[in-house]
């Protein structure tokens, strides 16, 4: 399954020690251990701050050849400023992610629920400043955004629309780029995600996703899939289960 890049959202969780990471493993060793199990990860903490050069280079150097990092745009760009006047922040973020070199995966532009169809001109302007040297994916959290005008804008720039499993959003199958990006998010109002164990049985859902992903692998150039800790409560379990269903 060379086209599949499967992993979790984040890796730096001490509540995974003893149920995914070996007992006694230090946080500085988490990423190296994680990369023995999964070939990709979505970086969550870039949403809160742009990492330093040293941090990004350390991520790159801890992981094996072929490993891919996807990363969230900083919330200052996507949610606080709503894509307006963010040229400098965007430039710095992209320069940092470029340090991942061949390990750089798609970069996630995660919009807030307050971003509405009325803001589409801002989106179009923002996408115009993005260099084509990177791959980008857009996630919307307002269901009113899921309409033809958005799809057209994304297709024009070859930007993928994130397919999400979240109770507030409909399940869609719209493809707008040469790769597919799936986020199994779950419900953070019902799942703690910090217990180190499965809190909700998602077997049926995971099997259904495996069927969809199998077809997407045939139809798409590449498929990226990331399991959030709020999906079942234990995203390594979800990623393992999904991989097993895909292989069966």
C-alpha cells in the first residue's frame, strides 16, 4: 500500500505510555518509537505555535526514510486573522516546514466554524499567496461552506478538501486534488481521549472507512488518513485496526 499514509493526530502523549509506548520511555523518544509503527503523522502543535528551526530538524532526523509529516497551519493564520494580512506568518511557517525536506506531507488549513461562504473572497486571495512547491489541504467546520464555489476554488489550485468524520459535519466524498486527506476526528464532547484506552467501540465505522479508503487508494494518487484521539479514545488502536481491515 505505497499510496497509503496512515497515522495519528499528534504523538507526544504521555497517556500512551504503557498502552502504546513502552513503560519508561522518555518524551524525547516518543517520535522515534512512533515511527516504528506508523509511516506518517499529523503535527498538531503547529496549530498553536510555529516551531523553531531546531525542533523541525529534530523531527526530520528522528524518523526513517519515507516517513511523512502533515502539519496544521497556525491558528493565528487560519482562525484568529481568518486568512487576512497573514503573509509574514505564512512565509515563516512554510519556510519551517520546508526543513522537513522530502518528509513534508500536505499542510492543513483548518478553518473555524465562523468562516462562512461570505469569506470566500478572503480564501481566494489567501490561496493566491501560497507557493505551489507545497501540497495543501483545506478543512472547513461550517457545513454551509460545502458548496460548488468552494470546490471550484480548491480544484483551481489543486488543494484537497479534507474528508472528516465528525458529528457536526456531513460525510462527503468530494475530491478536489490529486490526493485524498481523511481525518477521523470523533467527538471531543463525548470522548476524553486521555485515558489511554478505547472509550467507544468504532469497529463498524472503521470497517466502513476501510472500504472507502480501499477504493480511494485505487482512484487517487495518494491517501492520507489520520486518527484523532477523540475518535475512539485511543488513536493508535484505531490506526492499527484500520490497517488490519485494509489488509484483509
